[in-house]
C-alpha cells in the first residue's frame, strides 16, 4: 500500500518541536511518509537522526512582506516537487505562508496554531496580526487545535466555522515502567524548589514570575525558584535581570540554560511545585510532563491550562499575583495536600493525554483528508 505523504512545515521550536518529535516517533511510519520543512538547526539535526527528509526554508518571525512572499514561493516549489497528500502547518508564520502556498497549489492543509499569533502582542501590533489571521482564514482547509479552548478562540474570534475545526489535545509518551535517566543537572538548592520551563518571552510572563518570587521569599526565604530554558529567544532577559536586581532576589531566582529531555526530567523530578504564569498557551507540554511526574502545578487561567487544570483538584489556577502567593504558601504548609494534588494530576494525564491513544486520532485525520 502506498504511504500517505504529509509535509510538516514550521518556523518555531519549543512546544512545536516537541509536537513534531512526538509525531515522528509515534506515527505509523509504514503508513505515513513524514517530511519536515523548517529553518531551525535543532529540527534539522533531529531529522537526520530520525531518517526524516528535511527541507530548509527561511521564514521571518515578524511581518515581512518581501520575506513572506519569498517563503510562499519556496514552499510552493517544495509542494509541487513532493506532491504530498496534505500539508500540516504549525505556528503563526508557517501557518500564514504555508496556507497560501498549499491553497495556491491545490493541496489540502491542516493548520495547528499552537496558540494564536496575535495573543503575544498588545495595541496596534495585536490588531495587525489579528487582521493577518482573518486574511489567512480564506486559505484554511481545516484547523487542528491542540486544546478545546484554542478551538473555541479561533471559532469565536477568528470566525472559522466549527465544522472545519478538529481537536486533538497535546499528548506525551506514558511509559510502561518509570524512565531511568542519568543525572545531567545536579542537585538544586532550596528547602522548597519551585520551577518552570520555557523561554524568557512575553508569552511565559517571566516578569510576573519575578513578582511572585519576591512575594514568596519575603515570607519563605528558603524557597528557591528555577527557570529552565534561558539562553534561547530571551526577548525579556534585560527586563527580567533588572527586576531581579531591583527586588534583590538574585539568590532565589535561578535561570538555567535550555537543555535536552534528560535535563528537563532531572529538573521536574526535583521540584516541589511547578508554576506556569503564562499570558497565553496552546497546551503546554511542560505542564503535561510536570503533572505526569506528580508535581503539583500552579498555572494561569488561560487557554490550554484551563483544559487540563481543575482548580484545587489536579492543580491550581490563578489570575492575580496574590493568588499565586496564597497557593504556594498553602502548599508549603500542607505537604500532604501537595502530594495528593500531584497524584491526581498524574492520573489525569495518564487518562487523557497518552500519545499512544491520540496518535491514532491524528492518523485517522490524515487518512480521511
């Protein structure tokens, strides 16, 4: 039987890269031929290791009409050469230029936003990117969202019809036995260890994290906070460093360079709490992984987080700076409560976010399209 060829296109890393790695490792490679188009060195290396065909196409992160037009032409050329059954597009810029390229070559496409591009901006810039999303809507064949709240946003705000929206929640590998990995991180300091994983960007709200660190350490000086993922797209690094200095929390907020999956697992297994004060999300892999490791999670009340966190049951949702402090203080005081919430979160991920189950749903979507 001839394989179904699917072209995966992205210009982002982070959660998108995790999504593609999960897809490649778990999809039936006897039935599906996966090709990746990107401009990220880490994805190129991954494709070489996983025996996946790779094309490099430069795509700008912001709005750049000349670069975007060039990207569309490059993608059209690849689509015409490879003749895929469909194109699966990931994130804002690849989604924008990729939908145009697919539509103008009569190739069906799936667009997965991984969080709407316009959500990372305010004011006139937000309006501009929202208008671009409205423009790209006419080129959208199907939207495949990674959370139900993301689907609702694109339905109500962007106006994509519900019959053209599909949802498969982000999922992780649930091992049959606990994964044993070498220690590549070392011991983290602190009587209480609270951490997050991400980039120092507007989305992950690191400046609010600094506020929370200041509030908590004034009462609990032995609490240490960790941010794993520094050194990669650190758009707010200067502002964060200034706030850390202003608050005098240099010894309580530690920035750790981005590492591999082993380091991330070393990191999560040492934490007493996981915190994710994001301004917006699609559905965070870091959150799912922390929940699976039994770490009680404290998150912002935004898309994606709202899909998985039932407040005070399998985690905690917060809106204000004061709420974060209250939850952290309560969990420091009640370790049994923290343990119980972590255990409930782990079972939730096992039940709802197992890649072995959800990859079958993706295979069905590819096949049906």
